[in-house]
C-alpha cells in the first residue's frame, strides 16, 4: 500500500508548486486572482484517480469543476444546480463535459445492490438506470463488463438531466452557445472516450431520441 505523506508534505508541495509557476510565468497568480473565465464546466466523479485538470491538460482558471460520487446531476441537488447556473449564466462556459469513468465504485455499488446506508440514497438514480437497462446488462459476460456499460449509461443519463434543466434549456432558447459532451475515462490507460453526439441546442437534444441509449449508435 502506498505510504500516505504527512500533511506538512502537502504544504511543502504547494509552496514548491506556487514558486515554480511564478518562476516560469511571472504574474500568473496575480492575473488569475482578478477574475476567472473558464470555457468549460467539468462534471465528474469524486474518485481520486480522475483528476479533472490533469486529464485534459488544463491549467488553473481554465476548468470550472463539480465532482461527486458517480458524477450525478439530480434535479433536487442544489449544489450541482448552483454550479450549473453559475457556470452557464455568470461565467458563460461554452462547453459542459459530463465525464464518468470505468470501474466506478459508486456505479458498482448500484449494480450490486450493496447496502451503503445514506449513500444508497445518493446512488439511487444509478440503480434506476441499471433497472431500466437490466436486459442489456444481463447479457454481458462479466460483472466488470456490466459495471463499465452501466458507467456509460449513467453518463448518458446525466447528460440528459443536464440538458433538461431550465438553466440549459433557457440558455439554448436565448441563443447562447452551449455544447454538452458525454465522456468516459479509462482508469487503466488514462484515455477519455467520447460516448455520444455533442448536444448543442434544443434541436440536437430532440434529435438524440432513444438511439442515444443504444450501444454502437455512435
Ligand atoms: Zn467513480
């Protein structure tokens, strides 16, 4: 097992990082402190192996990030909706990326119907996706394959949820440029796989239809 560094090490690392950034790009932090204008909102899993900025090579100030267990966007989640509204209405991001990852523990727990206490309520929406696609999932040969497919289906459902929020619907209605992307990340190779067509407006959302939830449709 990897040795966990003492907390002092993190502070030492931070001072070294800040000094290195300032050395290579003098004024970087002073400039960034004035305002943020990232072009992207990232909605991803809280898993420590899926660090948003590093995966896509983005620097501080370039990615607005929201993470939770199993990258969910529920219509009653004030936290996610507040992030979404701030990103769309105030920062005016051009892209929203919903990025799941294969081997997601939250998704696996939903598939196994594991008893988790309060966390069961959180992953209930994933269980609903699982039940809706039970037939397809049951045909896969291994549990790992079922988990990975459910990770994909879950991302697609969350993209639908994002698209259905009044925040995104209103942005599209007023002509704001806003594209929603569905991605899944491979823990084993560090690569992102786009899952489906980009949804860039009310028309393209309508056109998604049922095919969006079918494997091999894209
Ligand atoms: Zn996860």
